[in-house]
C-alpha cells in the first residue's frame, strides 16, 4: 500500500484524478455531439434517411459512453479504494491494465465502424473458406444469415472468370 506520507501517494492520486478528468471530458464531448446531432436533425426538417442516420449516430455515442463507463470507472474506483487502504487491489491492477482498459481501446473502433468491421470479417471468412474449398458456411450480409452460400460463391467465382 502507498501511504499518504510516501512520495508516490501524490503521484498515484494525480493519476487517478487525471483518469477521472479524462473520462469526464470524453463523456462531455460525446454528450455535446449527441445533443448537437439531435437538435440539428429536429430543426432542419431532415428526411427519414437523415433521421435514421442520426439515430444510428446517437446509438453509437450512447454505446461508447456506456463502454467507457464500464471500463474506466471500475479501474478508477479500484484505485481510489486501494489508495484509501480500503482494499488491497494489487492483484486487480493486472486485470485492469492487461484486460479491462485494452478492451475499451478495441471496442471503440468496432463501435465506430461496426457495419464495416462485420463486412470485412465476412469477406475474410469467405475468402478463407474458398481457399480451403469449403464455401458452404453461413454468411452474414446486412444482418441476414444466408445459409446456401455455396451457390452464391460459385456464381461469384463464375462471374469473375468471365
């Protein structure tokens, strides 16, 4: 445990508060984007397509804020409890620094580009299966599972040959 009389105590405390401040700033920025998108959609008399686009943006922002909260706040809370000598969080630091915080870094780009990520995964799997000669796997295209992909794959490869 770091004691209040240790020099590391001030450093540890400043890192905790800096992390909390970063979380608050990021959350505020996303809330501002969310509100701006909402108000501009309402005031502009946007079309259904624009409204749907804004709804998707608002869902992404809400999901990003939620995932940030679920990964940052436990870490900050654990650090504060450890610093106040309420718990010995030494074993939890490994969990947070090796697993929890990096998960957030992976989740955010997936949230930003979820549709594109799914499409890249789908294409990669299809390419791998074609190379192995096994193309009879379920494929995901725009949220619909297509069971008979061997016919579609054969047609695609025939089209490329022509």
